[in-house]
C-alpha cells in the first residue's frame, strides 16, 4: 500500500532535525561550478536523445534547475515498438559532486527541491518521472509495457547517458513507490549506482497473505484510537445515503463522475475501507480527538473522511492520473486487503478494494505472481549497499524488505509514519545511515 493521495518530496533535513551545511560543495567544487556555469546547458544539449525543455528559476543558491525530456524506447526489448519522451529534472551544482538519482514512482515534481540524500551529500539530483505517469506516456498507451523491468531499463539508460557528465558516485533514492522503483532498478541493473536509500518502501511479496497489514492495524497506536476509527467507519456506512448525496453534489459541481469506479456509493465505500490505513500513514494517537464520534453530524463525517482519504481521488478526473498506479498494483506490485469484520452487514461491494476497480475494463490485468518474490529474494540474498529507512508507525511497511548482509541495513524511526527520514532515526542509527551514505559516495560529505 502506498501514499498516492498525499505524496510529497522530502524537503529540508534541517527542518527535520539534521544540521546540513547550506553551502555544501567545497571550495574546489565551487570553482568547478563556476567553470561549468556557462557550459552545463551546452553539455546537456549535446547529450544524444535529450531535449532541454527549459531552465527554471527558484533553485537554492549554488544550483541550476532544468526540465528535460529524454527519448526512450516504449519497449526496451523491441525497437520497432516506437519511442516516448520521458520527463526528467536536473538540479545541477557541480560535476565534482555525487549525483542522486531520485524517483517518485509517479509523475515528476517540477519544483526544485532536494531529497534528503542530495542535501546530505551536497550533490546533484536527477529526477526520473515513471513511465506512463505525467507526460511520460507512450502514444499507443499499451499498458503491458508498464512493468518493473521496463521502468528499470528506463533508469538504466538515464544513468548511462548522464554518467558522461557526472562521473563521480551515484546514489539512488525514493520514498514509498519511489523507493520501490529504486529497488527494482537495482535488481535488474545492480551496478548502475553505488548505493540506494529507500524510504517507506512496501514489499508486497505474497499477494495471497495480507495478515501482516491486518496485524499492524490491530496493534498500532492505542486501543482507544483504534476503536474510534472503527466507530467512524461504521457511522459513515450507516449514514451512507447522506454522505453519497453530498459526494454526488460535489461531483456534479466539479464536472466529474464515477464511471471508472462505478458509482459515488461504491467510491464512498472504498474511502471508508481505506480510512484507518490512510489515517495511520499521516497521523498519530495525538490526532484521536479529531476523529468524529457516533454523535457527529454528516458534515463532520464527510469533512473528516475527505481530509483523510481525499474523496476527489476516486472520481474520474483525478483517478485518470493514477490508473497506471493501480494497474501496477494489480499486475505485479500486489495490494492489501482491508479488515472488514467490524463492518459486517454494512458493505455492498466485495471487490471495492481491488486494484481492478480503479482500472478501465478494456485494459487487461494479468497478475505476475513471480515478480515480487523475485525482487524479495534478490534483496535478501544478493542485494548490496541497500539502506531501508522505515517509520515504525507506518502501515505501508508492515511487510518490509529484508536486506541481506552485503553492506545493507533496515533502520526504523520509532515514532515516524510514512513520511520518515534519516533525520528521524535514533542518534546511533542516524549516524550509521549517514556513514553508509557518505561511504558509498566515496567519503564525500557536504563539508568535504
């Protein structure tokens, strides 16, 4: 399960509690940056298949921000299948600094923000938009080409191309689905980068057994908060007609509909099922007081459910952006089954939580049962220089990756949820994580 409703980049390690030197590159790197300032644009324009779309303002001091397009094969195994332009962004500081390969797993953000490893290393940052998201869509929209291997091959071509300019250490990173994407890239091209930091990355290795997620939801937080969530779910379904009427009115006013999901009634049920999971991804027991009780109004119920689950996301206009996500869940990545025992007699749609619900029926969705077990085995037996950073309060990583002994670690931030960071680890684990990262980057640190 992944946060596709409230995705955000890690912004500032300083804000999260890490002291990061603002002027990260060294004096020598600064001289190199000055030398390249007039040349980096020319160097980018000379890379084959790469289009410089624009240079945007707003980057931090010492950085230049470019929006780029790279011509990629639609099918890396079949050149005759055509090409598409993949959106990239580049935060450039110096060719003498490490380069961070950043993935969101979705569309690219066009805001020049540095991920945590980029800040810790004072490095360049190359962001790759995932195929079939944003503008990175093959013209024929053949979803059978939306596989973890095809995306890994996209990343492989990006690294090979940009290593012509950035010949130092490379670190890949991403959070949630972006972290998963980084791991899948390493599985198929393990030597592309020198290390990987994956934040809050789920590992749905067994699609037939979702008990890890159910067990997590039964023990996270405290009993009072868990019961409050069960109560608000029941109340929402008991007052379904009032909430659906408001939902339909909103859809009409917003000029959208529920053709993909089927109806506002079904969309509401989906939101109710997902509410506890989404609550714990972004909230703590401190937010218990905001959960509506059994005596709340329909307006209070609707507003809370919208805030937690993002009701707009189940309607066609917003859902169009995430059809590729649900396609991936239903064909390779796997999904979770939400607990429903406490909702007995109140549910109408047995398939409400299935990925198939969110994908148009004319798109076939055969499930590859070997994909995730293969990734899991590789990470555990063969993966090296992998750092997994998880929040102990995050339901998404109830089933987590299990790194092996080849310079790899799984570290838990005890009080963090889905938006965790190295900065939220215990002092000892934080020091270990930073040591691993800087060592993989050749001993380079922001003050080097």
